């Protein structure tokens, strides 16, 4: 869970390998660890780094199939209540 954003500023140096060290306080607040993935984007003169989680190909295929099945059910007018969805999720996580 990401905690509310706090204003934190520190100067870091770009190394000869184009690397920077992220301050430990930020690493802790964002629950980052060695091997964490970050999306890096440029916005004007800013560099924005956003923590990301990758999905395995196996999981992605399963998610695509679930979404496809859901769309087919919607197209046929098949629906379930939110309570039914929560019950099913609770059974799957047990």
C-alpha cells in the first residue's frame, strides 16, 4: 500500500552508467526492493519513476481468457451481483 505523498527532495548524482541512487526513505515508503521494476518517463524537464509490477505470460493469458469470457457473458445479457463476485473471490483465495 502506497502511503500519502510527502514532499521529499534530495540531490543525487547520475553515474557514468546512467544510474542514480533512490534515497532510502523513498525506497522504504514505496516498499521497493532489489529487483523492483520502475517505469521511467520524461515530462518536459522532469523524470518520473513509477513502481510497476510485471505479469507472467501464463497469468496474462488467464486474465485475457477471463475478460473474453466476461465480455461474452455480457453480450448475452448474463450478469451477476457484486455480492456473488465477492463470494467467488473469497472462495478462490481460501
